[in-house]
C-alpha cells in the first residue's frame, strides 16, 4: 500500500471540524507500530494512520497540499485530507515526535520535558482523541531490530520480497550500539508511562507479540474500540502485507546480547 500517496487523500477536502473520531498510536521504534497501522489502514474504515509529524513526511504532504508547514495550517489540512467520511482520523507518534510537537504547539524550546506533561495541547489539536499504546514485551529483540534497521536503512519489506533483506548479513554485532538502542526505547517507554499517568489517560493497549500471533483479531479488536462495537464492519487482513525481518543472524545477536548483559550483571525486567 502506498499510504503516503495522493490516492489516500480526500479530494475535495472535507471540513476539518468533521474529524470527530481521532486516535493516536503512541509508540517507540520497532514496537510493531508500522505493522499495526498498515493493518488499520487496510480495513478501509480507520483512515490512514502514519507518522504525520515526522519532518520529512510533513514537508512532502505540506508541499502537495499547498498549505505550508506552520502547525495550525498543516493540522487543518491534515484533518481535511486524511479523515474519512465517518470523521475518523489516525496518526502515529513516537515519543520524540510528541516532544517536538509539544514545543511547536506551545512555542517553547524543543527539549525533553520534565515529568508533568499536560496533554492539553494534543486535545486542542485532536479533541477527544483515543490513545492507543503499542508495546513490545521483549525489549532486547526490539533493540536488535532497531539496530538492524539503522544499519541497513530498511524499516519494512513487502511480503515475498527477498531483495529487501539482502543487507542484513553485513550488519556487525555491537553490544554498545544495541545497548544504546535499548536505552533509547526504555527512555521513551518511561516517558509514555509518565505522560499517561499524569494525564490520567488509560490508553487502549496493543502488545506486539499478541499482534503477531493474531493479526486479524488484534486489528479488529482495536477497530471496535475506535469506531464502537456497532460501527466497525470491515474486512480485516488475515496477514500483514510485509514480511518479518527476524532471521538466524538476529537470533544470534539476541543470544549474544543477552549473554553480554548477564555478564555485566544487568537485569532485564522486560526481556
């Protein structure tokens, strides 16, 4: 699916205030958020959730829509172009993207915020949004997946595409590199925890491992939470349109990384 393409735009654009069922997928890198969002988009009734506040994507869309990149204009066009006929709009946010979005919305320095992070700025942009949190229980595997993605610059590969995984064999093991990936993930998860707790938000939780085990069931369950049990009637893809990237080499890294952490006496509460 070309989720960025103009074919996914609403044309002519709708009234942005008609977007009344927004949802935000709160994520960390390699948590399965892309897998989840492609499944949601494939239903045809849950809009097209993407990282709309990723700077590169924002620049491309703003240029296509002719609205410029100022936040108010871009968000207005985003809701007009990417909400569906039922008023459903979805977006994905990594933690660092939320930090930058908050700074822009409040006109403050783009820096890691302190503990108390009021969600009011998000509610003004997307009133009444449903928060969806995707978690990966095995943080070691998540960190190794991130390490491979950074080294190969490959984040997803279409199902059946063997050429997209060719570079994985050249990736070198690096305890320090993988540990940096792990710490980045853990830092973001801690901040998401604090954000939800401070704002008394109970997000809808999706666990990566459960998503992989029951893709159609997980996507359908979330669809019912977003649109309501009587408002979700859609065909859900039985399988993802992308392939799993884990292979023998990544499994070798997982075993080695676990041994290296254990040798240092580091405990892994999540995996």
